[in-house]
C-alpha cells in the first residue's frame, strides 16, 4: 500500500470549481488592454502577465 495521493483526492480538497456564469470578468491591463489574471474588482494597478514581467525587469535594473 502506498501513501501517494491520487488526483481525485487533491481535486476534491480544492473544492468545487466556480460555475462559468458566476465568474467575474477579468480586468484589463492598464498598459496594453489585454485581460489580466485579476478580477475587475481588484484594487490598484492591474497588469497582464507580460507587462508585469516587463515592469519587474525594468525596475530591477534601475539601480
């Protein structure tokens, strides 16, 4: 007998997935207007993953 957890146990622990009708739309990136990973109710500057990466590169090398 192994102690390995199956995929069905890990997905059950996460809970049910939200229905597509109940999902909040994603906010637009403030730079390129592409959808972000954040809901529209997210406070602050919302950036898409690409713009987030570029902003992190830019600020990391500004020293």
